[in-house]
């Protein structure tokens, strides 16, 4: 309902309530055909879904922490675990924590014509867009977590070459969890963009380490750490 209301422009501008991005989806219908087709695929799926699917939940959380000094990281003695590298889109790595590298404002430039990794994710999983209506800008020591926003469309290419590839009809996520969420767990974190050697200066390295550490902790609902939690929402 919230996504539909945003398409028709009947919601208040969230920017008047806090440090948030815009949430006016109607412009996509006129200016961004490929993302508009993704929305059509979403509404078609919702319009034909059974009650069980409509009873599922998408949750939005915010995980925060205190800065950790250089001495903390240097004192760690646990070795890094082995890593596996696979070809293909992030959203095809089911059962994994999926990263959305992007903007401090959730969804980045998804409504402003941008079509990089984060924007494509939000186009093919439109329920992620609701986070723009309820989530303020992520601060330096914060990441945002979305759980249960399934994929409704598929795309090829990026940027000006982004093309709608049809509805996503697979169901690789398994049954809902105890919170009635089914689908991937997406962590949105905003890396800094520094040219040349500036990105390796200690303050920037510590900031990136903290972001990555918080992101790897995943969904705040999975623990009792006291992380900030935003309430679960029904499908949008």
C-alpha cells in the first residue's frame, strides 16, 4: 500500500520530518521506463498473490555502534576465514548476508536516474524503497538492514544500459522465519569514495572497518545487543 501511495503521490514528503531522501515514485513512470516496468512486475505479483504471501513481513532495522580505536583492531588475534569468489549478481547468493554498497540515504539515486548496484537492487525489490520513507540518513557508525524484501523483477546491464528482463518467478528463499519474513537479508552500508592514497589514511580506514563490522552483524532482530530497531512492516 505504501509503494502504491508513493506512485500516486499521496504521501507527505519524508524530508520534512528528518534527514531523509525523497519518496515520490510517480516520476519513474515518465522518466525511467525500465524501473517503471519493475514496479509493474511488483504490482502484478502482489495483485495475484495468495493470502499466505500477503501475510509475510518485511522488516527494516538500524544497527549502530561506538567507534573502535586503532588499538582494538591491532589487538585482534583471530585469523580471517577462507573466502569464496563466485561470478554472478549479489542477489543470487542465497543464504548469505547480501551487501548493498551505496549511499548514506537508503536507495541512493534510485529515484534520480541512477542505476548502479544499490539502485538496481531497489528497483528489482521495490519493497526496499519503503525504507526511504521511514529511515533517516545513515550516520558514520550506522548501517541499515532490510530483511524479507524478495525479488519481483530481473534486469540486465547498468547505468544507461539498464534493461528490464521480465518478472522474477523463482522462489529460492525457503519458508518464512518466525517473524514471517521470507527472502534475503540486505545490509546497506555507504563506503567513502576517496581518490588515490587518501582512502588509506587512518581515520578513513577505521571508519570503513567499523561499517563493515556492523554490517557483518546482520539483522538487529537476531540478537539482544540493544541495536536500534525499526518495527516490522507488512509487504508494501
